[in-house]
C-alpha cells in the first residue's frame, strides 16, 4: 500500500472527502518526520516504533574498482515492529 492508496482507503472507510483524508495522512507523516528529525522516538502502540540511529563514518572499498572510499557519518530511520504486529503476521 502506498500513500495515495492509504488516503483513498481512509476516505472510503470514514466517508470524508479525499482532500480531508490527504490532509490527515500528510499531517500524520509530517509530524512523524519532524519528531524523528528532532531526535524523538515515535511509538504507535500495537504497530511498532521508529527512531533514528546514528552511524559513524568509515573507510570502505568500491566493489567495482577496489578503490578506497570514505563513507560519511549518517543518520538513518529504524523501525521495530511491535509485539501485536508480529503476532498478527505470524498467526
């Protein structure tokens, strides 16, 4: 399911216009992104939690050429599924 499908489903299941459903989904996603950018953890009970992990830089090799490359430090989002989601998927 992609974002537009989620908006359409929300609109159909709640009988609200597509524009309002889009506003709800966009507000939800934007607030999650802001919280993660601020270093906060986002938890949705029964679904899972999101957080940002910091990875340090390191020296690596280009697999095609074998040349040494420097990989810059980065911050990446990390999702951990909640217990209820895991149980739902494995039943």
